[in-house]
């Protein structure tokens, strides 16, 4: 795969499909062609994350069905829908279904390149966010149940004495747990701990959020 990204063209018009594939490949994209939606659906999970340039109106499995199927299967590919005359309302429905953009046929290659670049940029940004979230969750999984409670208190900005009161512990015990938490998570400051909690989607619960 080239640095510019992977593009998957799905269109039953062989001439248009070949023309778009050649134009995108010449501009540095790694391109794969599909003559119908079923062919893409069969193996999409094995392909590098990229942008799917998807014809809305195809015989058999049309673009909307491809989009719905990929969404159900948790695909991370981004979709740019190609539409013909009189299908704008369907294209808008595709946007509501998760497509990042649509282009009307006949289209200019430069317009397609710009839209594909934006779709790939969004795909890479979301991939980076997913990786960061997974890494943050993995770090939180190092904590014991009680350390999780103390971590929750830390992210709520509670002083040690309040954490101790709500958890029924001594202040010294909380101080020990707090030191263990910071060490296990590899953070040095309260702000770093809070940022990690936010990235992991951590939500305080249990005794730490209840006032006795």
C-alpha cells in the first residue's frame, strides 16, 4: 500500500471503474477494483483500512445494501458514494447512514481525489483514536478493583481524605493505593491521570461517587 492510502472502487461500469482506478493509481493511491458489491463484502475485512468509492445504483447488491452490511460488520473503511441523475435523496440517505461524502456522475477526477483524501484523513484520525483508547484501557486493566476506586477518586479531583471517607479506608491506605495507581499507569501528575481516564472512557462508579 502506498503512503497516500488504499482505495476500493466498486462499480458495475467496467469502463468508468477502470478509468477511475487508473487516475487514482497515477496519483499515488493503492487501488483495487470490484465489479459488484458482493465481491467487496466477501473480503472487505481482509483489506487495509481505506476509502471505498461505491456506486449507488448497481444490479444485485446496490450501494446502500453494501453500506448497511459494512456498518453491521463494523467496517472501518470510509465510503464515498457515486450517484447518477435523480438520486440525490438517496445520496443524502447514504450520508445519514455513515458515508462521508457523495459525488454525482459524470465527475471530475480532481474532485474525486479531493474527496478521497478527506475520507482517508478521517479514517486515519479515527484509527489513531481507537488505538489510543485501546492502549489507555489496557493500562487501566493493570489496576486492582480497589485501585480502580482510588483512580476514580483521583479523576474526580477528590483529596485523599475524601477518597478515604467514601471508600471506608484510612488516609494512609489511600496514599499507598494512590502511589501504586500512578506507578502502574506510568503517570506523574493528576492531569496525566485525568487525561488517561478520559481517553479510556473511564466513568467513576460505586462508593466513590456516593456520599455516605
